[in-house]
C-alpha cells in the first residue's frame, strides 16, 4: 500500500497499516534490496538543533538512494528571524524534492509543512521525534516476536512521547515510569488510548521493568533545558539504568543516543551485551530510507 500522508510530522500521521508498510520496506532495504530509488532527488535539511545521527543518517541515506542532501544549519539560514518561516518553506520547496527539519518548536514544523509544496519530515522537535520511533520499532521487530513488552524509564520527553504512540500503533505492551510531574503529556496518552493500546503508567522504575523484554531510556536534560539540570538530576534519583536496577532482569536496553553516561545510564550498561543501542543507531538509516522512498518515490 502507498502512504496517504503528504508530510510526516508525528508518528501517528501513519496508520497502523502504513507503519507496517514502512517497517516492511525498511527490513527489505536493510537486507540488500535495491537502494537507488530516488535518483537525482534532493532533500533540503534544515537544522535549528545540531545532531550527529540525524545529519549523517539522512545525508548518507539520500546518497544511497541515488539522490543528494543539502545541510542548512542555523548560520546558513535565518529560520523565523530574518525571514518568516512560511517564506523559507515556499522558497525552499521550489528547489528541493523534500524537506527534513530539526527544530525546537513543533509549531514551526507545522508552519513549514503548511506552506511547503513538497513533503516535510520531522527530524525532531521539542514535542516529537517520529523518525527515532521508526528506528526503535524496527529494532524491536528484529529482535522479538509480537508479544514483546517494553518499559520506558526516565523523562516524558519528545522521544518518549513519540515512542508511546508508536507502541500503541504497533500493538506493543508498554509501561512508562517517570517521576511525578515529569510524565508524558496528557494529549499523548489520550492519542495512545484512541488508538486502543495505551501504556501502563507508574512512578516506580522497579515495578516498570519487572518481566519486560526491553528497557528504554533517554537523557534527563534535553537540549535547551540546561538551566534545569540540577532540578532534574535530583528529581530522577533512582531512575538510572544501572546494574542494581537491572539485577535479575535479562531485558535488552535501548537508548536513542547521545547518552549522558553516569546520569540516566551507566557506562557499564551501555557497554554490556544487553545494550542494543548501536542497532537502534544503524536503523535510523534504514527506517528513514524507507520513509523517504514512500514519501518521495
């Protein structure tokens, strides 16, 4: 089936069936299916926030697909400052075949999509990281059968929020453990409930990880929250993925990276055999390539 969407701003822009279509294609492309499916096409990449994995995976992906990517960082363009966002979207979409944007405000990517004449992909906003969720679900699919259970332990941030909705779409049993006042937005939990598979919610990380197949965490202090560092480190005491918390569990560990080793996760856990974080990182490439082909092909 082909995708019914024009833009990919949130993971639930996809239906459950469309999500499966993208993941099926990602598996096929990872196993060696013909990559060069977007010859001579150009992806414009707008970066308000820096990133290692997002830039490398999209730029390499377009090359493998036979196309080209243009990096435009904060010093190259004036997102919403010297020029209105809608004007940037209108002009850029006359030059390129697709736009990937990594921004702070989710409203900004919605504005770019509204005025763009080509597909727009959310490479991350403060509210959502749907491309990471595609890679996460591909990683879980590779390792486990349909009865997999997962615990999210940590902050109710953009990565976690997209993952909650992605698990709902994929039918994955999910438990979310966050400190009080740091949970997922009510809107996100409502959207998961509307899909029909809301997560269990707790403030006890030990309870959350009991018997699960995968434990997933992310940084506690996200980009732009540096002034809240001490507050958040205190609030998240007891939520670190370490050998004590994981004792008695054989769960695999996921992290979207970069990891703040010694904060939300220890170096020993990242470097252990239970960590599948490098599979996640690689799968950004394959999942995004599949999405690009579905949107631009």
